[in-house]
C-alpha cells in the first residue's frame, strides 16, 4: 500500500477483554490488554484495506465512510463537536 490511511480507534472494556473498534470502517477486534486490542485491530483494519484494494473498491469504500484524500493520505472525517446527550 503506497498511500497512508489514518483511522480512528476506540477501545472499550467488556468483561475481561478490551474491544477495539474503527467506527468509520465498522471493523472491530479484541485483546486481553489495551495494547493487544490495538494491535489486533490494526491487523483487522489492514486485512480489510488489503481486501478492498484487491477488489478495486478502496477509494469508494473510504469516500462512503467519510474519508477525504489529501495528497497520498486518507483522513477520517473530523467532528466539529462531540458530547454525550441523555435521552429520556
């Protein structure tokens, strides 16, 4: 892969495991530590990206997920604000 793709990573604790997700690409993985969850997620995202490249759909998938391309880098969409809102 000659282009660089930056993805957002979120890590959550679920029981005895840590779950890592890449929300824009809807890819997740897990590990017994935060670092192992991050590494496992990197591998899962890399496999997803490689498969998209092989199918010739990577640019389309990234654009549909809200990524923008700047030179040889793909960047995820950046929120202008985030907050937790209670409902009900």
